């Protein structure tokens, strides 16, 4: 009826998605983790997911900032506002198309990236509740595989051959990009299967290896040749290629050469992590070769992500207790004025593995390992203070003399990796990822692989 008053309509989800102030009305919702009592009994992925409707709502919280600091913070230069907008409108295929323009493997980074983008999100500055960019990225990638948006491409090759040495994230990205540019790519790696640290360093409870296999199958169908269990000496590269990409990562872990290092029961972190992943893949080991925490008091030395992965793995192997020590001081909680927004905040980080049970201690230096019958039984540690450097550089460690012994049956050294020293290479050899810059994030390795592929293409095009 003309002139009849209309009853106000309740806001629908489609209306909220178009609302530039949606972040003020829709709270941040994370998918969260499986319950601790459930997840520590297996190596299945701990992170859950949201349904499609809630995922679109989370994407709608993106403000589409005029200056997108999320884009600035992302090593890959992902176009977060663009793919968030597409996702919020339910345009999943479009969202993946945008995402894949800058990221070869969003299904990897969507699971394991620390999300530098989220820490620089303007909503994080204002509300301490950034858009769930990483989770949205993973959801987009999974939808793309599920709905068949990702299909092997038919690529015409130009006859020029490129060898990529190392099948970690940098090598895989370089190989993928070069293949798509028309080069015949052969990927060499010393391990049984491709993936590098994605496969042999990161636990399955963070990244199921079927996710890697799925992508490798596409790359192989598109024409990339995989030569596994080929340990290539970079000073004697295989013949028959116009160019080479060295992406061998950082193979040497930082050790702790203090008295007692020869005792049994002391391992580098990757000795445990890589073996566990291989066991889950079906490989068997002799009993005296096993790195197993069952029934043991485990001490993890090193406070980074690798140390956290050791904690989660030790729990799943049945450790009696887990302690983690770090030589640096305890970071501030919540906010650190030394690393203000939009920088990556150096603050206390609690991972899913920490939540499963772990005593954490800081400012402890390890002086010596203590043995009993040839096996490690304890570690003498000493509290240290850190004196700020006058020039603002690295602070100075000062021993305090306050010592104690931490009793343990198993020690895992998770103190990072040494930057490799590379020989002089001819002009047709290019370095990528950790092999060039030292240990860093997977997302930076992928970025380096992409940029290296562009350099190879430019070199061979001019040649």
C-alpha cells in the first residue's frame, strides 16, 4: 500500500559484508585448536577451521585500508584487501586467483606462516583484533582444491633447461615459476621426497604431508621433473643445463659444544623431527637409532619455533615432562615498545605445543652436560643478565654465578642454523632462499624463489 510504514529489517550477513565498519560489529573469531587431551594422542593437524559463512564474515572485517600495511609487511606482497573482499562476497575462485598471483603455495603459508600481515593490520593497532588473514588464506586454498579451481596447466616449453638444487620452499617456488615461464625444470634433492623442511622439519600436526603431495602432483603433471635422493655437490653441478638455482637451505644446525656433548641422549632438533616425520611416512628404524621421548624428562634448549615443534613432538611420543630454556631474557607480554606497530612485535609467544604442557625458563646459559653411565642425566645451567649496548647494538651477556642442575634424560638442541658459506659461482648459477640469506621464514623462502626465477628468466632471455 502506498505510504504504508515499513518495519525495519534486521541486518543480514550480506549487508554486514559490505559495511566498511564491519570490524566494529563482528568480533575476531579464530578457528582454534583441537582439545589438548585429543590432539596429543596423534599427529593430525591441531588447527581447526570455520564454516564458509563464518569465514566470509571474518573476511568482511577487512577495512580495505588506503595504505594496506598488511601488504607492506608480507614478504610475498600478497594483496590481502583484494582477496579478503572477494572472499567476503563469496567469490572463492576470484579470491584464489588474486592470492595465487603472488603466492605459489598458499596452502603451506596459510598453515605455518607467523602472519606478519596480521601484526601490521590497522585493526590490530586499534582493537588488538586483526583480520584473520592467515586462516582466510588457508580456507581459500582449500576451497580452490576442493572445488577444482586448481588444475594442471598445459605449458609449452621453450627447450631451455634449468636445474634447481634443493626441493624446499625456495627451490619449489623457483621451479614452479620457471616451469610456468616455459623452461624445462629438473628439481634435484637429497631426500626421498620433495618439501625440504616443510616435509622433514615441520611436524605433521602443523602441516599434514598430504598437503605437500597434492601440490607436488600438480607440478609434476605440469612438467617439472623430480630427481629425488640425488645429493648434488654444488661445486660439480650436473651438465646439460643452461642455468642453475641453488636452494639447498641451511643444512648445518647450530650445536652446543660444551663439556659432556658426547653423552648419549643429546640430539639436534632435526634428528628428532625429521625421523618422526619419516616414521609417520612408513619408514622404520632400528631400536638403537630411535630418537624417542617416551617416558623421559625432556629438556629443549632454544626458545624458537623449532624448539616449540620439539615440545609438541615430545608430548606425542609420550614424554614424562618437558622443559624449555632460552638464553635470552623473557620477552614482554602483549606489547613491546622497542618494536612498535607496524613492526613485528617481539613479545611472549605461546604456541599450541606450549599449551600442551611445558615449563619455560629464560636467561639461562648451559655450562656443561652431566652424565651417568655414558648417558645424559642433567645440564648445569647458569642465570645470566643482559647489559644493553651503548650504541644500541646487541646487548652483552653477563654470567651471574647462580648455577643449578636441571635433571633430564633427553636433550634437544634447537638453537637455529648456521648461514652456509657458498663458493664462487659462474654467472649462470643463482642462489635462493636460506642458501643465500641464512635461516628465515618459509614465506621469505618462497619469495626468494620467485625472485630468483625472474632473475634466471632475465638472464636466459638476454642470452
